[in-house]
């Protein structure tokens, strides 16, 4: 009896994961795939949704970053959090993405990363450790984000 | 035996009952719809404003003109 209450307490406390690359997401073909496929690269994980204005602004920048630093080992991974994938597809038609797009309609990965706002971005180094995170996307800070990526790529 | 159990349950519910309420940042898709905005209906805003300055006119309202008759 007591054990059961303990279990309940643990459940309600909510066992939160932490931001890491050990999470499962869907790819465009609806196959489950782990974020750890990008291990060994500098990974820029971005959470976005079709209804989020600043996300729209971040896409051209992420395209530019992916193109500029692909050869040095940068992987931009944008995880969509729309519950309806049709909305995401519509968005991608308007704002094409030249980087990896993954889907997490359940939002469980977002919960593990404990997002405080949309969009949110997380930078992982080549060892797969979380180094930096940002809430929101501000064009004024884009140079700063890029500098952080460059320093990670040089490591 | 009864009482401690009750206290424990009350504590668990009290401490964690509200921990999973509310909308998470990634769940705000419906709230982001333009028709969910407070100012999505311009006519509604105009009517609200007319009612406001008619009722509050006697105490100044938005300015000092008007006397609360709703006729200006």
C-alpha cells in the first residue's frame, strides 16, 4: 500500500528528462528516429511550430547557417511541435527548410527539454553535451548565435 | 494508521496537484489563431468603447467631454 502511494507521488512529481540527444522523434516519413544520429557533429536543435511568428523569421537564418557550416560539421535539426502535421507541411511550403526537420506532435521531447517559449534552441557540442540554449529568435542577436556555433565548431 | 495516510495523500495532492495545469509554450497553437486575439472583432471593440465612454463619461471617462448620456 505504502509503495503504491510512493509510486503515485513519483508519477505526479513528473519524471522530467533533460535536454539531450537521446530522444526519439519522427521524420517526414513518419518513422521513429533518434536525435543521436547527429552525434559527433555540432547540433543546433530548434523547436518550432507553424503558428509561431518568430520561428518563421528564424528559418532563413538556419538555412544560411546550415549551408555555411555544413562542411565543418554543423547539423541544424528543427523539431516541429504542431499537433497537425498538415499545418507544418503548409509552413514548409512557404518557408522551405534546407536543414533536417523532425516532428514531435506529442510534445514529449519538448517537455523533456523544458521549453520556456517558442521558438527555443539548444546547442550541443561534438560530444553531445548541451552547451548553450536560447529562448526566442532575435535577428539582432543572430551574429551572437553564429559566434557561439563557430566556437563550438572549432573545438 | 488512518490519519498519517490521509496527511500523506493531502500533502501529495496539495504539493503536486497544480504542477501540471496550464498550457505549455508549444501548446499555444489555438491561442495563436488570429480570431482568438482580444481585438479580432473591430466592431465589437467599437461597441465596447462606446459603452465605456457613455458609462464613464460622468466621471471624466477618457477625457472631460461628454456627460454620460451616450449621445456624443
